C-alpha cells in the first residue's frame, strides 16, 4: 500500500491499496490531489487522494521506467521499457 501524509501536521491523508504486489515507483501531482504508483505487476494505478478506496484509473501493461504528472495534474507522462513516451489523459 501507499500512504499519503500531510507533512505539515504529520496526518495520514490517504491509505492507497496496491493489492497483490509491492509498489516500486510513486509520483504525486503538484497540487497533491493525485498519486500514481506502479507495483511489481507493471500496472500504473492513479488515485484521487480525496477518494482513495479505488483507483481513479489503471493503465494496463504500462511497464514503466518512470512516470510523472503534467503540471496541471490532468495528464500522466509514462516512459516505458522500450523508451517510448506516452501521455495519458486522466479522468476528472
């Protein structure tokens, strides 16, 4: 699982499930509203921190080397293992 904390008051904001695997990579949007994580299953899961029960979306088979949110937090840029860059538009 991935835990999101508010560092100013040391409060747990969200506890994000990543069932069946360990996470390997994680990124947060600039505004802190979204978190993306990739586990050993190579899928990138994106959460809205305000509604953490289920991922907002899952990018199947992304097999990323890395990923980052766009400046507005509405896109996720993924670099896969073949060095291909894909920009995913995320749901509201």
